[in-house]
C-alpha cells in the first residue's frame, strides 16, 4: 500500500508519496486580472504584482467566517483552503492508496472537521490525522519531557511532549502571532534601506522589483546558516543591483521575538531535569535563533531535518491510520520513543581549545574571533564560528566557511568535535582537548 502524507504548515505545505516529498506549496491565494483564483506557488509568485486581492491566512484560521472582499465562490477561508487542497491532491491522485494528514497543534475540533469534510469532497481517501509535533518527534531520541518549536506564516508555536508510558502531546501554545510573513516584511525593509543608502535605489517603488525581492528573500535568509555577511542581488530586466548586508542588520527584525520564545520554553520545560527542544527546519537561517536557544540551561537543542514529520508519519502509519471508517486525531502515539537520558561530561568530551601553550575553556558557548594572533578571544557580534557542548557532544557552527577548516578540510555546516580535532584559521591551528 502506498501512503500519501500532507503536512499542513502554511509556510510550505509538504506533500509526500510514502516518505518522499514530491511537492511543497505555500498557503497563498490570489485572484488575477482575469478573475482566476491562483493558489500555492502560482499565487505567491504574483502576490506583489497583484496586491488588490490576495490572502495567506486561510490555513491559519481554517473556518467559515466571512472574509473581506468575498466573492460568490469565495466566501470564507474554507473555500480558499478547499481550492488549495484540490491542488495538493493532484500531486498524489492515482499514486497513493490512502492519505494521512499531519496537522498543527492549534487546529481545534471545528478546524479538523472542516479539513476532513473538504478532503472527502476532494475525493481524498483519508485514513489518519496526526499532530505535527508527534510526527516530527516520534523518530527522535526523547527525554521524559520534550518541546517542539515551529514557525508558520502568522504564528510561532510551542508544543510539549511526554515520553513516559507512550509519546503524547500534553500541551501546546501559540507563543506569538508573529510568523514568517511578518519577518519577511521586516527583512525586506532592511534590504530596501540598504539599497537606498548604498545604491540610491528603492526596490519597493515598483511592483516588479518588489516581487523579485520577495522571491529571493527565503533562500537568501537560509544562506545565513553559514555566513555573517551576504550579497543581495537583484536583476530586473537586465539591470543588476547588489548590496552587502550583515546579520546584525537583520537581527532587529527577529530579536524582539526571542524573549517571548525563551519565556514560553522556560514555562513548558522540566524544572529539575534537562528537556529536549526540537527546532523545526523552518527556522533555518533566522538570525540569532540558534545562538539564543543554545544559551538556555537544561535545554538540549536538536535541529530537525525538513522531512522529520513526513518520515515519522510514514514509519508509524499503522498506528496513525484508523480502522472501521472512524478517523481519530492522534495526539497520543502508542510507542515509547528511544530515550535521550541525561549524561554528564566524560573524559571523551572536548572541554578546551588549546592554542600554543594556553588552553581556553569552551564553556556554554565560545564564539571564536577571526583575529587570534594575540590569543583566543571571543567575538560576540561577528564570530568565525560558535563552539558549544550539547548533551555528550561538542558542536561547531560555521559562520565564515571560506576562512576556516576542521581537521584540514573545509566545512560549511554544523559539525561534531572531539578531543584531538583541529580548527585552522589560515596557518593558525587550535586543538580540541579534554581537561578533567
């Protein structure tokens, strides 16, 4: 039996055939100049070109409340969601025997009833519905209390999971009603301000250049996983414009959200024991979020891959799918996930950086400066890399991939370090050691 899986996060709804993602479609809808309704990527690509009638709230508020500027065939959010669902189903129709929906924790009974009704109207052979946090975490190693942090177009959510007798969702909250849509608007303003100051060019003055800016933003933001500065390039009808922008210029857009996230995590985490915090892949590239979360005490941060929920739903499909024609919203999965027990630092874990004849403690996080000719120092605003312990391992996040090597080889992504490994900045070499 082939299983279709639809993971509903309006930032990018993922559609999979078994555990292979075949399409990603954002929750956007738009009526073009011909009166045609466009949804998904087709709508997103014209949102700035045709701003008079568009909507990206329909999955966030899945209901039948009347919407502004309603049309005869578009009365409420459910009508837009139905049109989008029909498009998603086209990716799977004829290829799968049954479908599982992976839904966000904030969907209530009314939202789920609407979803299942729309699925039936589309002809989708639905056999299961599972909470997104459960699906994302079920293949991971969990502590007794784990948390799942996700971002949608219009909200940030935090879900609390228990891994005692089985894997269950015990609580969920909306941390704030600011999501990626607002962040992208703020980053677009930051980019525009830089263009105006450096090039005397305003990409928001024209719909075509504004659309090009927004089209480029998501992938460009992701590039800050490994860089502290990056060029933003625009090519409008052969006219090329570029400006360099630093992560510090982007931080004011997102940093005000971090105290709310930290406060929510502290309220939901275990008081006396370490909790695992699973971070959705949708946060990739968001400036400062990982550094902020890594500073939390008694929190083990685990970054999830983009297919975590799809893979989890597929592996445990037999426990998610309902028999007898009744579909159950699964928030308790009858499994006990592999445990990630508290472990103390051992003599096999790196604790210091040895440079010359001086050993410098890594501590909770060491943000290594690019300038170390006079000794190892930290650069909190523009480090070349960040080194930190997490669980029983020590990791390095690379911020300037073209200037650093690990064990003599270039590295562009997060890497595990152990005693004896070396970090090279040109001809300057540091060695990881363990001091007990």
